[in-house]
C-alpha cells in the first residue's frame, strides 16, 4: 500500500515570492507521482506528473517538481507566485502497473498575499 | 483534450430521496472511472472504481447498496445516492482514466455538491 504525506497544511506567501510545497510518499513498489490543484468548489486539475525519465518535471502555470527516489519526495516548486495561484494543492501516487488507484495527501492550502 | 464533465454541478434534495450524478468523458473513451467523496477542507476519499460493462469495485466501508454505480458506456458512469440522508451531504468528484499513453493519469470532473435537507 502507498501513503502520501504533505508536510504543510497551509503555506502563506507574498506575491512574486518563490514557493515549495512538500510531498513525501511511502511505497514498497515503484510509483507514478502527481500534483493536482483544486480551486474553490471545483474539481481537480492536473498540474504535472512523473511517470518515468527525467526526474525534473515541468507542468502548467510555471510549476515544476522533482522526483527524488532516495528521499521518496516529490516537492512542488514555483519561482514566483501570483495571486491566482491561491488554491489547494494535492500530491498523489499510484502504483506503477497496479490498480490505478490514486492515493492522495491531505492537501496544502497555498495562499498568496499581495 | 481529456475533459470530464459532471452533472449536476449541485443538487439539494430532501432526506429519503435518491439522487443520480452523471460523469462523462467528453473527448475520449474511459473504460475505468473513479468516484471520490470530499468533505470540507479534507482530501479526496476513493469510494469506488467503475469499469465499463462490469460491476464496480467498492472501497472498504462504502455501502454498495447505498451508492449505486453504473458504467453503461465508455463515456458515461453514474452514481446514485439512494435514500439520501444529511450525512451524505458532500462534494462528489469523478475521474476518468486518461486516453492510451497517458500513463495512469486520471482526469477529474468539476464535482457535484450534494446537500441533503
């Protein structure tokens, strides 16, 4: 079974500052990794994913994440945030070649202040 | 591409009635769809996996007879909350496994807010 830990439930930052949202996972098998964003009262939108290959993954809206197998981490970063980035961010994993089920972290609320 | 819709976006019903929520993959075929439930300020909890043409697989603790799932076509899955009660009020989100080559990526619908009075 897999589990996901998002270490920060809330992250407040100022506009144009860099941000890192942390995600660690636990799994006995190889995994796929995902970051999703959820705006209020909406579904989830895929930001980026790591399936294989380069460990640095670039996504939409200027976000990127780096897969670190030794540290079992998949932290999300953006060099300069905007007010519009205010949302809930979820890290998720699924078992490679397995049941396709996504296991989500509890989410990190990113608030960008002017 | 890979757009998933849900209908309705919100619904209010009386206790004891049944509510049907539709999940559609608009521009791709989805043999597998998933239904999640999300409580306020919490993460998504997988309720069941819906496979086209076969019975859904429910997660532990989810009542099969209460949450009826039908995946009758490659683009449509429905969730029916039977005899709804106030504790069933929640945000229900579906997702569909993406097209071939998407590598197990799930694409999510916009969600349905259910309020049971």
